[in-house]
C-alpha cells in the first residue's frame, strides 16, 4: 500500500508564499494523476489542483494564477507552490491520487494558516 507524506505547511502572512511537498513511498506519480485538496473548518474538502501523467494541470478558480502544481518523478514528489496567499486559503492541505491505479490514496495532511 502506497503512503503519501505531506510537508511544508505552516503559518504565513497574507501575501506570502509556501511550497508544499508530497512524497510517495512508491514511484506512483508517473502513472497516476496527483492532486492537492484542502479542507477548511466547517467546509467540504475541495480539489485545489491536479497534475496528470501528461503534465496537464487543473486548478480551482479560487487559486488560478496564484498556485502552481508540479511533479518530480525521480523524487516521487508532487509540489504545490502557493503565492499571494489569502486568509481564505487557510486549511488542512491533503495530497491524494485523483485518478489512476492508486486512486483513493491520501496523505494525512499539512496545516496552512494565513494571517491577515
């Protein structure tokens, strides 16, 4: 069973940047669509960004132009570069497999808090 481990969360002021990393125990991102989700208190988990095996990316409207997802297959890692952060970006961010043979695999999440 594959394991996903997120890192890079923390506390940042509005307008700042953070880079999240998600490292898998197996080299799965080359054959799956990887994604970042987030869940704020009292809200449903939402898909923030995804990257397919052909490097096609998709973003939620709320983060377009501010967030960028990328992948390094050699490092078994997917990244989420977050810029121009807003207080409404505060959430627990989860790495997951959006599509492919490992669909349904999740990390435990990393907290991102943006102060105003």
